[in-house]
């Protein structure tokens, strides 16, 4: 048995009751649980954590080249303007999370 923080409840050092579902399924509605022996595909979190650094490594040379090109045309924006553009793009990136939440159909339950 688990409390609202998913901590295993014990009484006199013994586990009260144990549900053998992995932690991943403890928030799931009982109608959405997989059948016994059914395979389940889950996303490895370490893959998600490598996406952002990958984009930084891939896009930094392109951004530097773009601003160098603008400097050559005497149209390079000021540093505060560059920061404002970056903040705007970061704010737009929240829309990716909105789309992911809708795609995962978790919006009505949260």
C-alpha cells in the first residue's frame, strides 16, 4: 500500500500490502492498465534529456553564422534584442509541451 507520495507503507517493519505494478503504472486508471503479460512501450528518460543539449550543439554554429552574416550587412541586432528573441523562442517552446500533453491525452485528467 502506498501513500499519496508513493511511499511504501509499513507496519512494524513489514509491508502492509504490495501492488506489483511498476511505479510507472501507479497513477494509471485501472481501465488503462496493461493485461498480464502484455508488452508495454515506454520512453527512456535519458533520451529526452539528451535532446536539448543536442539542439544546442547543432544550432549554435548556425546561429553564430547567421549573426555573422547580419553583421556583414550591418543589420546585426543589439545584444538586448538577441536576448529578447531568445526569450520569445523559449516562450514558444512551451507550445511543444501543450501539444505533447494533448497528444498524450492527459489534459482532461490533470
